[in-house]
């Protein structure tokens, strides 16, 4: 419990500890103020003493010089050589003493500067080490990033290989299923072909007529009646004006082996009917043929090729007919062509074509000049970019090394689309 004391002046009671604390604080504050004043006075005193010593030294130096002059004059009178030597020795001793003090002060200054320089070098060394550690950390981070990227790339390649293997397995499964289906279809076809060969032939003939009618609506497709001698189907080729250009006869066969007698028989039918071309549509080819071709003046093709073969032969007949027709009245046509080429109409039309050509040519030349100007300006800008990039690259490689950072702008491997 705190002890209470009573003020003799006002009679107020207060704790003894508060009174002692306030008194101690006041004593300490007074001592601090006295110490500050003493230090201030001591500093003033020392500054004054130093100034007095400097003044006394200057006065002493002046007195020495004056005394030296006086003694020198007296020694000249009494004993010039002896007194001059003594005074000179005394002065030289004083001068050496002053020089030694000056040298000592200069030496201390040099030592202080040397220590300061060493401290600066140590600070620069520490900064350089910090920069090197920072570069090492950056390099380690880049290496870790490269490892992560490489690992991701390897994982992606692995996943791609797994997906490709899975895809190949699925392809093999689909191929096996398809082969099984083909075998099943072939078996069904073989069984179906065991039926009536005559019925199969009639069906192919009807289908051939339907294909020709659908592909060439301007032509006449006539069926040869059953039991009559001749081909199975006759195609009368007509142009867009309905003019006849020639005839093509078709013989349809659906047997497993090809017979050369079909060719001679169809050639006889072609001469009898006055046809221009004969075609055999067959499932089996001669031994020296595997697809569409010509043998002994007769064209041979499969049922799947008949549409293209018919179109090709039909166009050939139309071209021949057109050539025959154009050869008629050739002299009159030459006169008409000459009159047209020498007429004012042809001259004006050709002049318009030439004017249009010249305008296009001038426009292209202007665009070329403008583009050459733009390209030259972009080349200058590109040279400027490359020059500054080379400066930056040299500075970075000088600090971090050539392998630290890739600053190459001409790496075309990163832009494969530029080569296409």
C-alpha cells in the first residue's frame, strides 16, 4: 500500500512515490540541462583555446621569423657564420617539426580516404554479388520453367501417341468389320448370281438405258427388241438444236469370262446399223485389260464406267460433227471474217480493249511505285529496330551471358508460316 504524506503548506495528502518520482524527474531534468550547458561551455572553451593556439602559433611563427631576422642581423655583426648556422638549424628544426605534423595529417587523411575507398569497393562488391545472385535466381527460374514446359510437351506427346495408338486400334477394328461386311456382301452376291443369268442381263440392259436417258435427255435411246439381231441399245447423239451427230451402240454382258467373239459380233452390228462407235459394257474384261480401253475398234468398259465413257464418246461425235459443219461454205466464211476484221466496229472494239489494257497497266505501275516506296520505308524502320535490338542484345549478353536470354529476332523456326 502506498504511503501518504501531507503537504505542510496546503495540507493536501498525496503518495510518497509520486513526490519522489516528480522530484527525481526534476533533478534529472536539471542535471541534463546543467550537463548540456557544461558541454556547450566546454565546446565554446575548446573552440576558443584552439583559436588562441592557432593565433599563438601564427604569432610564434611570426616572432620566430622576426627573431631569426634580428638574430641574423646581430650574428652578422658579431659572428655571422656561427649565429647564422645556429639560427638556421633552429628554424630548420621548427620547419621539420611543422612538416612532420603536416605529413602526419596528410597521411591520416590518405588513410581515411583509403578506408573510404575500400568501403566503397566492398559495397560495390556486395552489390555485384546481389546482382549475380539475382541473375542466378532468374536463370534457375528460367531453367525450371523450361523443365516444366519440356515435361508438359513430353506429356502432350505421350497423350498424342496414346490417342494415336487408340485411334489405330479403332481403325483396325473398323477395317476388320468392313472386311467382314465385304465378305458377307460378296457371299450374298455370289448366292444371288447363282440365279437366272438371263434375268440379270435384262436388268442390266434396262438400267443402262435408264442411265443414258437420265444423262443425255437430248439424245434418242432405243432398245433393240428381244429376239432381233443386233446390239442391246442404240444411242442417237443430238446437239442442242436437235441435229443428229452420230450413233453409239451398246452391248451389255454380265458373265464371269470375256469372249473375243463379242467384239466381232458387235462390229458387224455397228456396220449393219450404221453406227459410228461400239461399246461393250461388261463385268469381265479381256486378259490384257483391267479397266476402260479399246480393243480391235470396240470400246470396252465396266458398268460403273459407262456414264463417263458415254459422255466422252458423245462429246467426240459432237466435235466431229461441228468440224464437218464448219468446213461447209468455208470460202464465204473467210470473206465475212475479213470484212469484220477490217470494219469500224472491230476497230472501235479493239481500241476500247487497248485503252482498258493501258489503264490497267498504268494503275499497276503506280501501285508498284507506291508499294516500292512503302517497302523501302519499312526496310529502313526494320534496320533501325535490328540495330537497337543488337545494342540491347550486346548489353544483356555482356551482363548475363550469351545463353541466359534469347534475344534473337531472326529466328525463323518460331514463325514457320512466313516460309509458305
